[in-house]
C-alpha cells in the first residue's frame, strides 16, 4: 500500500490501542520516505489582477525561502532607491521642464486672448468663480452704473464683443483639462522611466536567481508593472508608513518550507481539526474591524505532508466537527482549498480571501479500532473508495523458539530506546511468561507493546539505583504492583467469601452443586471469581428451566448454552422415550446479568450430578463451554 501511487490507496491500520500501530507505521513510513525526494515548497503571493484570490507558487525544496528572502530585501531597498531617483537633479529638471511647458502654453494662450480683448475694450481676469471677460476703459473695469451710462449702441457692441471673447475663453478653458492630462501622462512616463531604472536593477537580481522558474518570472513581471504604476505612492511623504500597504503586496507568504527536508515528509497530526488539517485564513483587528490579507494564510497538516505521508488517529478525526468531511473532500478533489467550514458549507456569505488551490499528492494513514473501520465501511460509501488498503494488526504471536528469540529482541530494543538498565536472562524469561499471561494463552505471546513497555519501565524502577541489572524478582514486583493497584474489587469479593456473605463451599462433595468460575474484566485488569451453580431435578416432562432467563437476568448467549444442554439431555437420555423429569438451573447470589456460554460445562456437571446423585468435589471451580 505504501508504494501504490493510485488515487484512493490510502491505509487504515486496524487494531486495539496500545498494540504499537503508531510505532510500526512510524518506522515503515520513515524508511519508505527516505527513498523519496523532498516535495515542493509552496508560497502564496499577491494576485494583482484579482486581489481577493492569492496565487499559489510551487518551487523546488528550499527555493521558497530564497524567494521570500529576496523579496523582503527588495521591499526594504525599493523605497530608498526610488526616493534617491526622484530627488536627483536631472529628474527634477525634467519635471520642471514639463511643468514649465504646460504652464507656458496656458499663459501664452491666455495672453493672446487678453490682447484681443483689450483691442475690443475688454479685459480677461481671474476671479474666485473662474475666468471672466468684462468691459474696461484704460485697463479699469467698468462698473454696472458706468456701463448703463453708455449709449445703447455702445452697450450692444460691448455685449457682442463679450460673447465673442467669452466663447474663445470657453474654448480655451475646455483645452486646459486636456493639457493637464497630457502633462500628467508625461509626468507618469517620466516617473515610469526613472522607476524602471531604479527598480529594474533590484528586480533583475531576483530574476537571475529564478530564471528557471517560469511562474516566478511571470510574477516578477507583474510586480514590476505594479511598481511602475504606483511608484509615487510607494515613495510617499516624510511618514515611513506611507506606501507600506503597497510594499506589503510584494512580500511572499511561505506556506510550506522544505528547506531542511531531505526526503518525503512524515507528519502526524495529534489534533486534526478542520483548520489544522486544511489550513486557515487568520484575521487581525484594526480600528475595531477584522482584516486579512494573503500573508495571513496558514497551512494545515495536509499542506505540510503534501508529497509524503500523513498519520491520523481515526477516532480523533471523527470527533472533530467537519474534519472527516474536509479530509475526504481534499482526497477526492486531489487539491487543497483553504476555506472556513462556514464557507465550505455555504453558511457564510461575507467577502473573504479565496486562495488558489494547491495540488494534493499525499498518502494518508488512519490508525484506529477495528470497530471504527467496519462501521465506516458499512455506513460511509466514500470510505472504501478512499481507504482501499486495510492493515490488520495481530494482537498476539505464536510462542515457539524462533518467536521467543524475536520477542526477546523486541524487549531489548525497547530497553535501549527507553534508556533502561539491562535485563538479565531471568528477567527476560519472566517478561516472556507475562507476555503469555497477557495473551491469555500459554502458546501465545501478547503484542500489546504499551503494556509491555510499562512493565519494563516499572521493573527498572523496582530494581533500585544501586542494582546494575534488572532481575526476575524486579519484574515480579512490578507485576504484583500493577495487580495491587487494580485489585480492590477482587479483594472485596474475597472478603465477602471469607465472611460468609457469599456462600461458597471449598471442601467436601455435594450432588447437584458446583462452583462455576466467572471472569470479570475491570478496565485493563481481569480476574476469576467462583460462584455457586445449583441444579435441582424432579418429575416432569423433560424441560430444563433456566432461572436466570426466567428472571430476565440472562443474556442471549447464556440462554443459547442452556438450550444446547437441554438438547444434549434429550438426545442422550430420551432418544426413544420421553424424559420424565424436569430440572432447574440457577446462579446463586447472582444479582446482575449473566452472559456468555463459558458456564455451560459447569451447568452440565451440576445437572448430571443432580440426575445421578453423584456428588461433585467442591474444591474445584469449573469453566468452559459445551
């Protein structure tokens, strides 16, 4: 499964907690990753065409950090370089020449118009309301009273002349905005020329470093164009904060930095929330408002593991809101889209950043219980398509000479990794014996590495500081201490037996009565506890009554076991004629439910003893199914 690079061949590791699934996969994944190259660096940069949609740049491992550093240097040097360029004397002279050209054009045209007006006894002058044309005598403007005293013909002539000169003045004023636009355009061209000279050298250094990266070259062309368009704003005034927002657009948000990575990454996410898996867009508060930009885009575990392996705990993923759906969406789409759960579900309609998607090539390893795997396979139709490889961990190992040597090597490896004292041969043998006890089978060895490691640590502790090695006695003390911490319930039950509260015979022989052995599981601690099973027979029609079932204290498996006993009695003793007796079975002093068929052998012994009258030894407890 690790080398299969087809879609959907992700892995699910099945097995109980503490069996070493994480440890095993960590070793295998790192071994596999060492043979694979380091993945790309990923950066987000400003999108000058659509500012709300930052662009993603993929670069060879380590090159993303170089681009960020060089762009930081460019932004730091750009403003001083532009200020020097705009303060140079040749720029100032060319700027004044442009201003003088257009000011002279305007003054020359106004002067000619003024001469024409004076020839007609008029004057052109500036007022707060703009340029106007008025009658004058000896360059003195006539007042309305003086104008009214003139002959009617003279007034009519003046009116016609004012209209003529006023029309020419309007035509002149209509050309002023066009001249201003021409002036601004020439100044803009001058600024672009000077900016290109000043910023070009800075950008050329970056271009040379990334000449082999076409996407970066295109991005730098857009940066250059934006600098040419916004150079005056970048220079700003005396305040250093002027133009800072524009300079911030030229920075690089290094999302994933694989500079220190020599092979494919192996990432284990302990808190697989939506944001921790798929990334997020952060916000900062400014003047009571939350704002964001492309530099506040943060990566998730899928970004960091892209091109490698991601290990997740299945239960933790399923417990986090929307995390499972987000993980499946990314794996199905084959790319990563950074958005909030509200945006993904259509619950939020506010305008926010929409970062460009990043291609996803990752192998996900889910680690979890078998029950979760079977539930997901049965209830989630997308699960089998996305996790095609099941890795089922064995819980125990056959106990033979070779396996015992391997088990001893495993113990030695754990001791070295934990920095514990050496275990002598007796201690290792005692650990092997306890491994069989944990497996519940003399022919098996338990592979529950967490419990085994706990035992090794505690045995090392009990050996004391002065002892150079751990002995079998130290291992036994550690086992006894583990039992002592958990056996309060067992001690209370044994106390009740000793006090006679729980009736239990351990001597003599009694017909129709046997001690059954129940196994109680309390957390990680299990122990056996005897309980009296009694059978009574009488004349009847061959029925066996299970008092536990009649009292609704019996589970279905236990009831099935009693019915099997009934069938056995009928086949053995009533093959050709009805059985003329009735029997009853009961667990004495049982006040909770009874489940399982492991008491069926003891119940059969009690029944046969009651039928035959042969007493049973009360010093023996019986367990096992029929």
